[in-house]
C-alpha cells in the first residue's frame, strides 16, 4: 500500500513539475513575442542627451519613451555658449560624453572630438531605414542642409582622411536656421505698403516707414552685426570664394565687395535702423518690435519668433517674407546647419542612441515642434496650412545658404565687426573700410601671397 501511495505521489509530483514547466515556457514565449512585437530591449536602457535647444523639452522625450518602451532618456539642457562647450570638453576629457550631444564648430572643439575618436561615424547608419519611414535615413534629410553641413566640415577639418567627402558622416543637421523678415501687418496697412517683391521695393518701404515715424528695421547688432553685410556679399560677390583672396585671384578691395558695402552704407544713411542700433542686443531689438516702434525684424525662427508672436499686443498680426535679393539673384539665407547632433562613440547603447537620433531627425519629431516655429531639416517640408511665418522660413532655406565671400582676416589683424559698427555710427565709409582692409591684408597670416 505504501509503495502504491509513493508511486501515485511520484506521478503527481512529475505532473506538477511538467505543468510548471509548461506554464513557464508559455510565459517566456509570450514575453518573447511581446518583446519582438514591440522591439523592447531585454532590460531598460538609459540614454543621456545634452544640448542647448530650449524647445526640446522633457515632454518630447517622454513621447519617445512612450513609442519605445524600455528606453529612458535623461534630458540635459545647458545654456548655449561657454557653459555648454566647457562642459562638453570636460565630459569628453573624462570619457563621460552623453550618448547624444549637440555640436558647434571649429572654435567649439568639434573637430578635436572627431579626431580623438569621441564621435560616432554615422555613414553606414544613413543607409538604414528612417525612424518613421521605409525610406533610408539619408533620403529623408534635406539635401541642401546635408551638403551645407558636410561642406563646412570638408573646408574646416585638418585631417583629410576624416572629411565627409572621403566617406564619413559625423553629425546631422537639427532644424533649419534660415532668415526671413518678420513684419507688423497693422503698421504696413497703416502706412499703405505691401510685402516687397524686389529689393528696390524693400528700400522704398523702409523710406515710407521712416517718414511715418517708425523704425523700419529692428537689428540686434551685438549678436548679429554682420548679417546684413553677409547677405549683400552673397548677392554682389556670389562667385567669389574665401580661397580666392588667399590665392591672390581676388583683391580685398574688389569692386564686388565695394558694392556690398555701398548697399549696406546706403541703408544706414537712409535711416533704416534705430540710432542706438550699434549697442542693441537681441532683447533690445525684440522690445522695439513688440512695442511697435520697429516695423520689421530680419531674424531666425524658433524661440526668437515665438517670443515675438507671444508678446505682441492683442489684435496685432504678423507676416513674413523672404528678403528680396539686392542684385535680383535668389536670396540665399544665412545659417544652414549650425545646429547639429551627433552620437558619442563611447555610448554603451549605440543601437538605442541611433534610434533616438533618428527620432530627433524625423517628421514625427518636427510635427511635435511645429508650435515652436522650428523649421525641419527634412526633405520636402510642408509648413502647417495657413502658417505664413513658417512658410516664409521654409521658402528661405529652399534657396540654399550663403557661403563665405570675405577675406579670412584674423580678429587680431582686422575685426570686421568693429568696422561694421563704425559704419553704423557714421565713423567709417565704404572707402575707409576698404582702405583699412587693403592695409591690413599684407599683415594677415592667412594671406599666402605675403608669406612667399
């Protein structure tokens, strides 16, 4: 009897074990299917992102986390300028770079990071599917902005083997930094003027605005002092490149440079800017516009335009237009891909980091940012229906971006910003500036002809 009882007990124990195994296998298979369906990591992954974009908020990353269970993002915003780039350099030196970082240019140490192997090469990843499309990642990005970014790397990087033209992709554009003229529709209607279609009409509008008691143009000279001159140089000297001065093919007092300075000087003499513009910063220029003292503002989008829209008096409507070319050429914008994102080569989770970068350069992301007036760095961008301001910025970057058309003066030899400010206050004329440039060029280290 005891033996029979033991046999039954043994059979029951085996059945219980088998049942348990079956249950565990089913649970594991279900979990595996669920993981494969949702493409969830086997364990939670934490990524760090460091940038200076105030509009890229925690809310943005919570949406990414919702779409990608198992990935958490630590959003690290640091103010632009020294605070950001000092921290970036320090983290790189201690091998603690975040998984994704915003990059600057040569002076901010970007090319040093690449040369030190701190930044991931994205070249192969660009042929993989985009975040929200079956198309390749590369094919969804703006050709104009990609070419602009890679061209700047090709020109400025010292190591020939690391240049994008030799099969590398070190970063991607993040948003399009284009320029358009924002204007006060109420003031335009009062004065009886319309959006200009030619540069002559633009100048005529400015004269009429000044005659009506308005400042035609707000201008943040402290931060954006060279924008107008750079815009005009791209019209009068579009066929001139920086290397042309270095090689001696173009003189620093060339007639094409003279014409750009003369256009700039003419606007100043006609009173198209506030008398205190030479010391005006962004806050000062924004205040003039919001207080309806200035009728127009040549400005980049994003938080700058958002500030204007949010702070205008009730009932005042704003419009925007692309600045007509001073010489009738398509007006190319200043900016391009100055905002750029990269993946750290030290990331412990490279696949997830790439997925996050794909998200940040996707249509999904830029739809979320449309309310912040961010122009996408994507191919075929269509601004929100009825949004005149974003339509102008989209049109501005379709024409491409201005290149360098000015002699490469070292600041210690000749500071063009100081000369530009001198012209604003009437201290210098075009002749004065060209004379100073001609006298300074033989002393310039970048002048290869003088070194021979």
